[in-house]
C-alpha cells in the first residue's frame, strides 16, 4: 500500500514539475532574443555562436570589496555558448539559425526558436532511421583522393544525396602530391567534368596554397563529405588554421574502422561563410529515397529514360534498351549505369521489405 501511494505521489509530483516547467517556458520573454548559429551539438546540449549582441547588455553584479569576483561571461558577437533548447522545439542540427537568450551569470543559454531552414542534409543511420546532419548548407564538397583508394560508386551516391537535398556539389580531388603521371584518377576527374560536375584539384598538406578552393567557397555554407582519411579536416585546417580540427594518419584509424572526426562541427569562415566538418562515411545508404530522386543524381541516364522498347525495361538484358545502347555507343558510362542499377535494386528491395 505504502509503495503504491508513494508511486502515485511521484507521478503527481512529476506532472506538477512538468507543468511548472511548461509555464516557465511559456512565460519566457522573447522580445530581446539574440540571433545565433548552432555550431555543434552534443546529445541534448548544443553550442551556439552569437550572431548579435543585446542592445542593452546586462550589467555585471557589483561585489563588495574583498568579495570574490563572481562568474561573468559578456555576450559578444562571435562568442560560443552551451545551450539547452526550449522543450517544444524540433531537433536542431549544426547550421541551424536560431533565436536564443544568454545568461552571463552562468555562461549558459536557451534556444527559444528556430528560423526556417533553406536546406537540410540527412543520412540514414545504421538503425535505418533518417538522421539530419546539417542545416542551411549551400554547397557540398565531395572530397576524394587516390589514397585511401577512391570508390566512384560512393561519389555517385553522394551526388544522388546532393540532388535529393537540392544542394549543388563540388568535387575536390585532394592529395594532388600523390597523383602520378597517367594516374587513372585523372580519367575519373574527366568523366565527372564531362557529366557537367565542377571538379577542383587540391593539396592540403605542405606549402601548397589552397587559395583557389578558399576563394570558391567564399560566402557559402559548405559541408565536407567523403571517405574517412581523404583529408576533409586537413583541407578545413588549411583554409581556416584556427579551426585546428584533429587529423590522423590513415593507417592508425581508418584501417581499424575508426574516424578521426567524430562529430559534425561548423567553423566560421570569412564574411558569412562556414565550413562544416563531419565524420567520413564508409557506407552511404540511400534506401530511403524514392526512385525519381535517384534519377536526378544521374542526369545523363535520366535523359534517356522512357526511350527503351519496354516500359518496364530492367536495363539489364533487353536488346532494345536505350541505356544499354547508350553504353555501347559510348554516350554513357557502364560504370555509372552499374551504380544506378545497384541503387535502384537496393531501394526496391528495401521498399519490398517494409
Ligand atoms: N599526401 C597528402 N596527405 C594528405 C593531404 N591531406 C591530408 N593528408 C593526410 O591524410 C590523412 C587523413 O587526413 P584527415 O584530414 O584526418 O582526413 P579526414 O577526411 O578528415 O578523415 P575522417 O575525419 O576520419 O573522416 C592525414 O594523415 C593527413 O596528413 C595531402 O594533400 N597530401
Ligand atoms: Mg576528419
Ligand atoms: Zn532499358
């Protein structure tokens, strides 16, 4: 009996606490909210960079002579604050623009509102849930290199993800110092250029300048993606040395299946630009997309769809298949058709399971 009573009380208490919490949240005065940018998140806490400062800054408490100085963090543009979010807000991600309040007495903040997103980059996690990765990205840099060995089908997947999120892609061949004469990776560069994609060549270590890349990224919110070890963090460090992103020797991490970068972080860069570093991805499932979305990632194939003899052509063995004929005439690449068909199979299979 005592036990049941106790439990009921606890539930009641919980409800009361919840209600108090809710009213406190509703009572928040939001008229002096600041503008901010989510630069990183750790579970339920986020880090927000101040994009504005209060018109009237709260004044520092006055202490009597001999008393210890209390903690005090001034609210300055550019300062970074650990924040909680108001309970009624949707999940926030790196890159989100928010309204927030800062408490100089504790150094903590509370996010009160989120601005509408211009774009949202997502990826499926290993539990088959779609996870948001970064918001408001305006350009995706797909980094690849000759070491670790390039996986063109992974690049194709990234391009589909870019087409799905409607964010332009820039391909960056990093580690230019490792490229040899007649390196097959240069053929790959040509293939993507011929398909209409923008490709740049870079080196992030040594004395070579990354100024051409830095110039291209000016004003953009850029997400760096690509296999672990291709040099995403190294490139970011070369462009913004203060970023001091951890980098590592591939033999020490990738070989063990570990990533050097473990969380998504945004680094401010120049006027209104930002670079987002994220962990390298080995597998990039796209089972959650619909078929039309996949087609957008293969514009040269999309152009030919509907021209096969049979409407339900599998493009695998049919004689009068526009895609297979285009491969034979050299109009499209066998490799790209394979990538495309593999993705279609993956998605169809996943949809049949659900
Ligand atoms: N030779 C050469 N090595 C480079 C270059 N850029 C980066 N590296 C090396 O590549 C290794 C991996 O670089 P990271 O920047 O940690 O790679 P990452 O893509 O951030 O990897 P994850 O964080 O695991 O996803 C390091 O040992 C770098 O020194 C380059 O331009 N040339
Ligand atoms: Mg990294
Ligand atoms: Zn066909």
